[in-house]
C-alpha cells in the first residue's frame, strides 16, 4: 500500500478551528497507544483537538483541564471500515435510504453529500467506542465515493476525515438470479448462461469506461480553458492519478483474482472489500500489498461444507500470511450494527488472531489502509485526539465505555436508546 | 461442481451412544444457572444429570472428562429459530394453522451442527411471520446425525406461531407479496390483523362447541353425528384450551396490548411474545398478563417497527417482572447466544446469572420444558456445553456439547477430522472431473448445454 499517497483534504482545514483551544490532560489511566507498549498510570495531553503528548509523566501545562482516570483505560477510538451510517436510517423504508442510485457507472456520486449528520445511528454507534467510520455508496459497478468521517459534528465539514476516502467498485461477477425475488426468478434453464453473458458484458463496459476516463484525462491535460467537463469522467481522475484508492468488492477467489489483475492493468491503488475468499489469495494479496476490508467475522460459513468456524479463523490465517486488514460491520448475513465492531474483532481472537493484531485491525491498520495512518488509529503525538475511556477491554461486551473524545472534544454518550431506556424504566 | 454431491462431507461422524454409560465432567467451573456457580464435577448416567457439586465420587468404570480451566453451562436454548426446516412460510392464506414444521424437518441442515458448535442444544423451530395465524412450531434438540423424528424434543408442549405488524400487512400491499400469494391478501393494516385473529378464534370457539355438544350427546347415550373435522381449527381449539402455546411475533407496544386483550377476551394466555422490541414500553402489562417475552439483544432500525428498539429491552422487562429470553431468529446469531446474553449486562445491568438465564432456564420455562432442560440440576437431561473461557466472554469458544449425555460436538474431534474430509472432498471433485471428461467425449450434448452447468468453469 502506498502510505505516502497524496492527501486530498477538502474539509479538514476548516474543521481544525472547530476543535477549540482547549487543553486537556487525561491522566492516571492505563494508556494503550496500540502503536507501542501499554503505559501503566499514563497520561495523554490533548491540545487543539490533537494529541500533544503521551507518556508516563507529563507536566501539567498552565490552564489545562485535568481529567483523572484512575483505574480506567484509554484506547484510540475504533474505526469501522464499512458502514451505511448516515445514508440509511431505516433499512426497509425506501424514503430513509440514500445508499444507492440508478445506473452502472456513478463515480461522481459522493456519500459525503448525503450523510445525515443528525442520524440516530451516529450517537448509538460512538457510544460503544467507534469514533470514525467509512460510509460507502452501493449499487451498480462503480458505485461512487466513500467518505471517512468522524462520528461527531454539526455538518460534514466538521466530520469528514477524507472525502473521498475511496472510489467504490463492485467488481462484476457471475451472479445468479435471487430466487426469492419474483422479478429475478430464473424460470428458464438458461439462467446461468444469461448471468455469464451479463458478467462478460459488464467487464467490457468497465474496461471501456476506464479507457474513456484515461482518454478524458489526456484530452483535458492537452486542452484549453474551453474544455467541456464530463462529471463522471472528471471524478475518475484522482483515481487514475493514484490519489484516491479504489475500494473493490470481490468475494470469491475467481473475482478477487480478476480484480487484482484489473488493478494492475489500470494502475489503480486497490483496497479489497469483503473478500470472503481472500484467504485463498493471501500470497497474491501480500505480494501486491493489497489490504483487505474484511466481511463480518460473525457470519455463517461461506460454503456449505466449510468448517463451522471458517469465518472466525480467516482473520488469523490472513494475519499469519502477512496480509493487512481491517474489520468492518457491514456485509452479507450480518446484522449491520456498527456498534458491535469490537465483537467482530474479538470473535477472531478465540480462533487464532493475536489480540494485539485484532485491536490494530479496528484502529491503526484501518487508518493506514484509508491513508490516514499519520492522523488516526493510535495514541501518538500529532494525531487527532479520537480517544475512548473504558473500564476494561473494549472487545468484551461487559466493558463500559465511560468517555469518548472526538477531535479532542468530549462527546455526549447519550443517545436515542439510552433516552428511551430512562423514560420507560421510570414508567 | 455440484454442491450437493459434496454435502455429506459436512456430516459429523456418528455420535457414540452412551446409554447406560456413566460420565463425570470434573475440575470445571460449573455455571448451574439455578443453583449457583462452583468449582466441581457433574455426574451423568443414562443421559441424565445425577449429581453436580464440588465433590462428586467417580464411580468405577465411569468415563472421566477433565475440564480443568473450562466452564460448563446448561445447553443453550433458542426460543426462536428457523433452521432445519425445508420451508418456513405458508403465506397464501391469512390463517395457516393447518400446517406445521413437524412435517418439513430437514435433519441434514448443516445449521444444526453449526448451532451445536455454538453451544445450542434445544431450539423452538417456528413457522414464518407471513400471516396473523401461522403454522405449528416444533421444539427440537440438536441431535445432529439423527433422522427427523430423532430431532424432536419428545414431550415438549406443542406450539403455534401468531404474527402481527409489518410482515403480516405486507401481503396486503401490491408487489410485496410472500411469493405464494398472487394478489392482495387481507389484512393490510393492524386493524385487519386483530380482525383476522378474532375471526379465527371465534370460528374455533364455535367448532369447539360442536365437538362439546357431540361429546355431551354421546355421554347421554344419545344418537349423534360427529362434526366434520377441521384441521385448521383443531390447533386453535387447543389454543383456547391452553393445550397449545402461542408464540406471537410482534414489535410495537400497541399491537402487543391488542393481542393480550384478544387473549383475555378468549380466555387463554399468550405463552410468549416474540421479538417484542417495544416490550419495554408495556412491560408492566406483559408481566400482569403472565406472558413471556423472547427478544433480540440489540437489533434495531432494519424496519420502521424496529426503530424504537433498544438494547435495554431485555433488562427493563426483567426488572418489571417479565420472564425474558433472548432468541436468534437467525442461523448465524444462534451460534453466539452466550455473548448476546452478555449484552443484557452491558445494557441495563443484569448480573451474570440473570444474563445466562436469558438463554437457558428462561426459554426452557417459556417452552414448558424446564423440568427437563435449562439448568444443571440432578434429574435433568444431561444437555451441557463446555466453553474454554467464561461463556459471557467474546473470546470463549465451545469445546464440547452433550445432549442426553451423548457427546454431539467435540472441537478436538472436529479439527482432527478435517484433513480426512478435505481428502474425501478432493477425491470426489477429481472423480467428477474424470466423469466430466468422459461425458465431453460423447457427441450428444452441444456446447451451449455444457456452459449451462453452474460453476462448471470453476
């Protein structure tokens, strides 16, 4: 992965000021920087939304607010690498979903423009220690632009870490009709050959689209000021320039193989999304330095005759093979409950993934994969102060999240669920 | 490659029957759920728990299982599942009480083994939620390897599915039918749902009277013609007489109260409210009715009627005196109900025993099988799950599962058998490849035909 990727910062400059001039010293806690060894009785100094200092002993700066956290733990806020937060409020209500749009090639569509900063899902999710998420558009072949955002802010300008964080591509595959939907019912013996034809057609269209984008870029560079803008092709330029990665969904071995070949040919910077069979392609993924956004660990085996624990053991296998990955809560067969991200990671620990690696895969590795390894994902000087204070291991359900800081600001842990709890407990 | 040709590979080799055998599980942390937690042993004989305590004498010839450092809890019970059934919904009619899961049990569903490997020993398999009155349920034990009959929890009280709200109304909306229904199907509103249930129960009451009158005539030695049997109304008469439990799918507080009122009017009790995501809003009324509640830990917002769902639901209902269980309704969630229970500690502050009760003794009571399963007590079935860590930890995994004292899941054995299964799978695939080659030599099938075989390219 190219960590030195040029940074596309649209919103960040404006939001720096929003963090406020506050200086806060969190002290007396066990600090888990993730990037280095734990610090018993450690402190974190937060200034202007960033981490100013981390260590066992930090002198109290003048005017700093002191937060005593004896007996508690400080971890970096967790990052969920695949959610629909802000785009979908109630999944089944058409009017409350902006997840996908019509058409096959929609690189100009931006998740960042449709995220609802007042979504009830935001406070519900961050209450369990998830401080930033990827929200991705769906549908078609090139679905649009993902956003990496903090789970706090009045507007997207406050929230965005990277917009776009990636261009999302659903790599074509031979998809059989879903027998549960009448409109897709096969009813004909040719269902497979039809699906295969559709897939081959989509591959041609994808190649054609990439070629158009490349020619457009060339023509644009050569043309003068009267060049006619094409919004779709324009949106592809940062991808072709290697400034924005392509998040490519490919589940099965065959599709992953094809997606890797595509990324090679098109010279795009690839992040593999979902990759249920990434374990079969581990050597290739490592050789190409392609990181993986995992499907939920808590899912059924992908094949009928897979071992019962296959989904739980895959992260450990990938880790041993040297493939970099991040956990995510969104995916097939999962309940789409991003607040449970830490439990997706924990489920892999019992089946062979070292705990430290699992923790990195919801913090530092996620940040690195999204090109913000120097801004998020660990408790290090200069990074955003996205911190969580817990009374124990955040991977254990019984652990309570006591405080959450996003960009140095202490955020309200109240949410719709807690309000209804108090209201009806008192009934 | 034909998926089904490979399927038998997923089968666990036959269970070693232990009838008449004596087993002692020792050195374990025993979470009895009803009688506290201790370091000790469990003595099993003839499929039953004989003794559980800190000091248990090991009888001569007993099989000893050392569970040092491990945790034994009662086999997990899922009050709401749809695994091991060939079909779920008979949605073409609003009242489908004539159908039942018992007739469509699929003992080869690998989800049975997967549930076992998640520590589940008993599950209530329900009809779907396509109609206000659905089909009959079946309580099963996860006796993987047994035939359909062998899965049935013998002696468990019979049940039936009712359903309210959005799923039921959907068949009344154009273009959203449950496959089988060609057009619009009444009801399309929560008003209609109540009406359908009241109509059916009214019919059942009349049918019950026909049979009572007939019986009365016989008792008076009068000549009588038996009424015509109605297989749709028979189960509903059992409901009216309290002989068949109603497990009612519901979400919103208003529809929950509606159903409780209907049951009151007809003189029976709703056994459990299923899902019951707004149960916390009317927990007092549910408790007063004596109805159980079986809910999800933290699912929400997947549809409009789930938008006020909160993860504190189970805890609030427990605090207000409702008998509560956590269910899965999903072959995936079913694999980790132990950690789902832990969420009721996080959200609402239940203690360990209360949390574990949500997936053991409470669902056992809701299904009327608490004299057989749901806790570790002498006399109960030896349905036990051994975890390597505390079952409320997200790091815990299941090591062994016993049903009726027989070892149905053993992680060690599962791991040992994998290379053999892989080899058999490879042999089958190779054999198929050879066969395919032979077939290709025959002139008959055209190119077109061959390309239609799904997965042929892989």
